[in-house]
């Protein structure tokens, strides 16, 4: 369910912003 919700959010474009930022921060770390 979590995966589906995350995927749905990414598709909607409402989660990619914070998600991308978190991923970028993690990568920079």
C-alpha cells in the first residue's frame, strides 16, 4: 500500500518535491 501511495503521489506530482529533496539530501550526505 505504501509503495502504491508513493507511486500515486509521484504521478500526481505532490510528493516528488519533498521526496526528491529528501533523496537529494541523502545523496549529498
